[in-house]
C-alpha cells in the first residue's frame, strides 16, 4: 500500500504565499484604504474647491484638537466628533466651515487652559498650522473659480506634507490617522490641479 504523501507543487505554494502576503499588506495599510474611501466619497459627484478647502480646515482643526486633548489615540475620536459636528451643522443650516473654525479656536483655548497637562510647544505648532491652512482655505472660498482651485490645491497638498511630517515624527496624532489623512489630502490636491488644468480660462 502506497503511503507516500502527495507533494505540494512549489509554484502553487509560492503563489499561495504571495497571495497571503498581499492580503496581509492590504490589512496593514487599512489607513490608506480609509483615506481612499473618504476621497472617493468627496469626489463622487465632482471635486469642488469649496469642499476641499473646508476639509483642510477640518483636518487642521482635528490636529489642533488632538494636541489640546493630549493622548494621540484620541485623534480618531476627534475626527469622528468633527464629522458628526459638520453633518449636524449642515442638517441644521449652520455653516460647516464656521463650525470647523470654532472647533479649532475652542481647542486652542482648551489647550491653553490645561496648562502643564499639555505639550505647549506642540500646541503652538498646531495652532500656527491651523491658522495658516485656514487662511489659505478661506481665501480659496472667496476668490474666482480658477484661483480657488489652485489655492485649494495648495492647502490640500500642503496639509499632505504636514501629514508626512507627523507620520515621520510619530507625534500629535496616531500614524494611522496621518496616513489616512495624507491619502485624502493628496488626492484632493491632485484633483484640484487637474480641474484647474482643464478648466477653460
């Protein structure tokens, strides 16, 4: 009676190993998938400079709020709260951008009131970033269509670089949030530049 075990084809084994490796890699890059999903949701009906600018205000406000609260792990909770606040603002007829600005300013005040319980240096950096990105974003909301696209692109690509810096530094927000935000910001920035290039003068 032949009890020899069947031999596994090396090519089949190698293919299975590669497939599992690719699946594991996708799971490890779940933040990028989250960022890509958010990007698709925001450009599904056409990319818009005003929406892009508002997203950058929200993103910079979330960085500031997380630095004011303290623990980096609170970053995703802050983002969830910001999304809920913006949705409620739209439902109730309030300005979503103003809501995001209030979130940022309130976070800065909260951070200052917490005193020694918060990293003042990081809080100042995030506050300056919030002011800078918000200034560019708000300007994009008040100018003509083509300049608005370029300014929104500047804000989005600039915040994508901000995400990279914080991912490398591994400070303020979780790396997973910085990665997801990078994909969203860079995608929005490229979409703005594409629209600006094809828009008739």
